[in-house]
């Protein structure tokens, strides 16, 4: 998968309660930043776009 993992700019100064995301052409992946070797949630690019658009409207 291409792309680097990144944290939201809204994670806060301590960055201790956040997730990391990685974007690719076909999907987006999300993981717990405190446990990067743990499980990864992967969703389609379409689902990720809809999810983030909804967050922006909230």
C-alpha cells in the first residue's frame, strides 16, 4: 500500500488519544496510534470520502 501513516491535526498536543490513517487510491486504513502492530480497519475510498464529508458537516 502506498502512502505514509498520519495523525489528524486535531489530535491535540499530547497525541495520546488518536488514530492514524493511511490513504491509497482504492482504500483508506485506520489504526490505533498506541498499538500500530495491532489490527487495521480498511474501508473503500468511497466509504472514507463519505465518512469524512459527514464529519465536516457535523
